């Protein structure tokens, strides 16, 4: 379970937090750490705070964008203490651990943690399938990044131990879900078709694409379902091309006559 879970830190400002996160992860058996544009890394402070988890820092992956960080993931979970307008399924730590456990055998899973000062942006949350909310004192719900990672990793470790000790580990019957790069190709295909059919008008685009992404992230389609959707889009494109070809022939015949 834990080997397929990736902790992703977005634009971490204090290098000591990266080290503290690595230590929290190793405490609970996680090893995949990805950093998106950290202010300073490698850094002596990160190494010092990592203590016995320096190996996690040495194998940490540093990337320039969220797309790179989650391209091969089939489930992306964003942590945020703030209410959002995207209507993603809101989950506590316990239910998140259960979801991760049920899907961990099917592919990579990313759990995102945002910046120290502002967390994750709305655009970054829009790339997620689920919104993880850590319940805390409403008067002061903001946790240090390392604390938040520790709580989430602990619940993941606890869930795995519970399943193993109770001998109830079962293989989910769900089909594999597409990776994020596959979803990106679908969104590009969808946008292309919507523009060809003039459902999206350049002068009045609105937020149609954002809302559709939100819908499909909530639905979290299986690979087979995504294949059907891509097939529908391809069929629409083919019909449009045939229609254009037929219209072109008719114009040509008319001009010749």
C-alpha cells in the first residue's frame, strides 16, 4: 500500500520543513517524496531536520510543475484547511486512508501539501480528485506542513496495519483508473471537439472547461469509461469531418454546373 503513495510538497519555502516531512514519512513507512519548485534544496537545514531519513531526501524527486509531479498518478488528493468552490468530495483523514488503501494496488497516488503561507491554489485543487480536510480547532485550524504530513501518514500506516492484522485485505473489484497524463489528453481532446462544434465560443468561453474538469475529477472515471468517452469524441470529430467533406463536394459540383 504505502509504496505507491507519493507525498508532494508544493513550493516549500523553509528547507527545514522538507527535512521534517521526510522524517515524518519514514516514521510511518512512506518513501516517495516529490518537491515542486522548493526555494532551497538540497539544503543543510533540510538534512539536519531529516535526522535518520536522509535517504528520503537523497532520492526525492524535484520537478517544475504539478503536471510533472502527478502525471503517472491515478488518484490525486489535495489537502486544504479552507472551503473551496469546486465541490470536490470532502474527506477526513480516516476516510482518505481507506480510499488510498483500496486503490493503492492499482497505481500511484499523490497527496499534495501546499505552501506554508497560502496552501494550494484553486488551480492546483482543480487538478485533484478529492479534498482532504484535517479536522482541527476551528479557531486555529492551520497546521505546520510537517505536522499535517505526520497526521496523514500516521493514518495511512494505521490503516495498513489494521487491514493486515485483521486479515481482511481484499483486492478491489474496481477497474484501473487512468493516470493524470491520460486525463490531460482527454481534456485536450474534449476542448478540441467543443471548439469544433462551437459549443465553446472564443469570445465567450466562460468557465466551461474548468467546470467539466471539476465534474470528471469528482466522477473519477475508470480507464474503460474514459475509453468510451474518447470514442464518443472521436465519433463526433469523424461526423464533423464527413459533413465538411460532403459540403465541400456539393459546393464544388455546384460551381462546375
